[in-house]
């Protein structure tokens, strides 16, 4: 399965601040296992929500300098168009 449409492009500096980034060590590894589990179980919505929540919290606190709100909406729309999200899941994620 091609998951490339779930990608959210960010600056290198901002990506380094996310929970999924490799520099987060064992904590990052644990974080990355959770979305994999959700995806394996067909719950793309839960996997995407984890990343959306992480990015939103870091944008609000100023740790991440960019504004990725529109990019997150576009990633949700791509996932829905590929059939990995229902319309209801898509709406909930866009409100996150």
C-alpha cells in the first residue's frame, strides 16, 4: 500500500521537533509504533490524529515555527480520497 499521500511536508527544523522524528530516540520509536499499529488495524484516522495533535500542540507552543494547518487538511483529504478515511472521520480530523 502506498502511504505517500499521508505525508505532510515540513521544514527540516520543524520536522526535527515532531514526536515521530528519529532524533527522539526510544521515545520516538515508541511513538512511531503506535500509528503503525493503528494503520495495521485499519484505523488511519487514529494514526493521523496522533500526528495532527502532535503538530498542533507544537505549533501552539511555538516549538514548530511553520503553520501546517492547511497541509494537514490536504493530507486528510488525500487519505479520504484514497478510501482510508470515511467522510465522518475526515470531518473530525479537519476539526482537530
